[in-house]
C-alpha cells in the first residue's frame, strides 16, 4: 500500500497553505469568542479544554470540506466568507445573550446561518456546517451542558436545510420560516416541560420568543436576499426566473438581431432542462443558461448559419483561419456582453464553456483541404490546436448538459429525415465524441448519468422533430399553388 506521506510536495501548494491559514484563523477567532468571559473567571484548564474542542471540531470541518466542497480550497474569497459568517454569528449570539440573558437569540443566529448556507451552497453542506455552528454557539453562550439550547437551535435550522432546496417564489422563504418556527416552538416547549415536573407555568412564554425570532430572521433574510446573491455570487431560482423573461434587455437584443440564434437557444433550453432533471440536477439553471449561451453571436449574427435564412454564406470570401477566428470569437464577445449587462456568474459559465475546447471541424477540414490543393505551398499543415475553441471545459454538470444539447441540436437539424432511431444515434455518437475528447473531465459526469442524459435528449428531440401528416389538396387547387 502506498504511503500517503511519501511525497510531501503538496505541502508547498499555495491553495493548501492558504487553506491552512484560513483554518488557523477560524480556530483562533472561535477560541477568542467562546473563551471570552466578562467576569474574567476562566481558568487555564477551562481555556485549554475550549482550545481542544475547537481544534477537533475545526479538523472535522476541514476534512468534510476537503471531501465534499473542494471548491472552497480553490475559491479563497468563499473560504474567507464562510469564516466571516460563522464567526460574526457567534459574536452576535454571545453578545445578545450576554446583554439580554435570553437564549432565543442563539436560535435566531442558527436560523440565519442555516438559511444563508443552504442558499449559497447545498443542503448537505449546510446541514453539516450548521451542526458545527450550533455546537460552537452552545459553547459561546455558556450552555454546553444544556441540551435544550442545542436542540432548539437545530430545530430552527434543519427545516431550512430540508425544505429550502430552491426559492422559486417570494412566499417560499416565508413558508419554510413558518415551518421552522413551529418546529422551534414545539421543541422549546417540550424541553421546558422536561426541565420541570408537571406543566410549567411559563411554557408558552419560554417557547414563544424562540419561534418569533425564527419568523423575524426569515422576514429579514427575504429583504437581504439580493445582497446575499451579490456577496456569494449566486442566483436563486427566483432570480433565474427573472432572467428567463423574454423582456430582459439582452434576450430582446438576441431576438431582434439574431432571431435564428434566439430560436435555437429556446430549443436548447427545453432540451437541457429535461436532461438535467433526469439526473436530479438544476433544470431551471440549464434552461436559463441555454437562453444566454450564444449571446456573443449578436455582434456578427450573419456569420452563423441559423441566421443566414438561405442566403449565401458570408464565409465564402474568407479564409478558414479567419472564419475560425470569427466563430470562436463569439465566446469572448458573449462574455463581454454578459459583464456589460451584469449577468450573474452562474449564467456566464454557460457562455464560456458551451463549446469547451472542441474542434471547429468544418473550417479545420476546409483548411486541410486547401492546404492539400496548394501543392506548391511550403506552409505547415494546419494543426487542430489552431482550430479549437479557447475553453474552458465545463466545470459543472449543468454546463456539460448545455454543451451536449447545443451539439446534438445542431447536428440533428442537418438530418434530411429526423427519425427517432437516427436522432438516438446522433445523440449517442456526439456524447461519446465529447467524452473521448475529454470535454467532461472537469465536471464529474458519470457514465450512468450520461446515459440518462442521452435518453432524455433523444426523447425531447424526437418530440420536436415529429412527423407531420400531409394535408389533402382541394380538388380545384391550381397547380402553381401546390406545395
């Protein structure tokens, strides 16, 4: 068995060094907040115990992130943002409890952490990190041996992790907040009942404030949602729905200046959405990303076949190398337009990755053909590298789905007779071609998922290209009007 410590070169990796520094910062700040005692009665032994517990918890967090959220190791701003969020909430919880003596403020901070992490990351990561926060907050407010505080915080936080997968309506956040408040009330009342024999006289007074602060945090976060999206560079489903509106300025420009591309993008959206949902991914994100993936064609719409409307190709007068520059340039043009119109980063990924580093085959073949016809030419044979898109490759499964949907739709459109069997063959061949070309290497797409995506795309395309029955001709129709 290979020794994992035989090669220690990874210790010199800047990402590892930075992550270690962030981890140490988290430990020091957590110890400072938890160990702060206004009365100054903390003993050395008590402080050492706090350090030990925090270090062990931080090590568990580091291991979890390295296994399940590797992008935090690469994305330094997100790593700092996570530390700032957890530490600032710990400070708020401790300060509020010290000033008021009321434990329900700790529940409010746990709810806020859960809500933010669920929106910014995913449910599993939010659940794990919220458990960590609740344990640290129990230490911070001095109730580490009191299970009621920990359980009440978890009761308020976990409903967001379970039920807030996406926010498609403005009421969704308030609905989940109401569920969380009811859960908090029941848990707080139950713990109050267990703490004293019989029914405590102040049972509702003990449970009511915790439920109320849970609702309050949900209402406040509803107003702060746009700020959270800006800070974490994310887009909720509600924002994605806004960007799918045909009245968005960029989509209106695409429809007016490149109508063929606009129609193509709408079809890609429906294909990609169904394919994403077939493997449990974000179908809405795929659909809206597909709407914007070709916006770079706005600058030179006539050079793309879907906008030529049967006219002579504009590439007839250009060399293959020049045509390649124009075709590949729509990626750069699209990114510039996306930044100009303030398109979210989660949508910009579809613009820069929908061709990955694939070969522009038509113009590469034309270049090779022209070189072969020019016998007297001493120039080298054109290389594939000169005729490839600049990339990057798709880094998410949603981006990979849009890439494949874009490729198969264009190919199927060229079929003289798009039967279901032919469409299925085209989809499979294109998927294997992209796979063998390494275009899916950075998005962790499995073969099982790819098979499901193929089946979904074949079904959607077959439905779009379904056969039509020829309408009967009226007996008195003049020959010149027959189609």
